[in-house]
């Protein structure tokens, strides 16, 4: 029996809000994108979006029954115009906001093609890991900083390479 990404499609029990009301959790896929100087990419949530003005790591909602790596590739292409080559799981966590619960599946991008550009009206910044602690990140993203710091301290298993997308 093979267990793997198929398990992601199993329906999960509803979560409870801080007030005890039943709410559906939102599954979010997140990518830690780095440049050749090991700076990390963050984007600012634009006006009109929930929690506008806060900074966050790139990613978005995982579609129903979508495998995590496929969702990560889709989201980072839609949001940044980059093509993810290789990535591996970094961290999974749940965060409870007063009005919703989010389950974050955070991935470490090992390789990507293209230059990250804002494609959804957001501002982008490349920041050193020390700057991340000072950035006004979404509350759900704040705990990710420690995992990024730890991963950078031990080094990446593969070098990041930003390259031009392959033409087909």
C-alpha cells in the first residue's frame, strides 16, 4: 500500500473558531522562494484583500483534491510568473484567526525558472532572513521565519537557480 499525496484528498473534520463555532478550514500552499544571495521573497497583500497591507510568503489556496506540489506550481506561476522545478516540504501548521482557520503547507523551493514579478497587484521584496523578523508578516506566517532561519543555517540540499523559463 502506498501512502503519499493521495492522503491529501481525505476530507478533514471541520475546525472550531475561537468562539467555538464550526468553520471550514482553508488549505493554503506556501513557497519559500530564494534568490542567489539567499534572500527570501515576500509580497504585500494589496488593498481590497483580507488583511491588506501585511506581508506574506507567496502562495495561495489549494484546490479541492489538488496534490500539494501541483498546487504550489500553479500558485507561484499565477502569482509570480515563475516555474517551480523542484521543491520539498518544509513545515505544516494550522493558524486560527478570529474569523477563519488556515492550514498552511509550506514548501522550500529548490529550483525555479523565471524572474519573480508581481502579477496580482502586490508589492514584492527580497529580504535577508534577519529582516524577516522585523517585517509586518501575517500572523500565520510569523512562525515560518524560524523554520526558514533554521533551514538556511544548515544549508540547502541543492543550489537555487533562477533561470529563464524553457521554451517549448
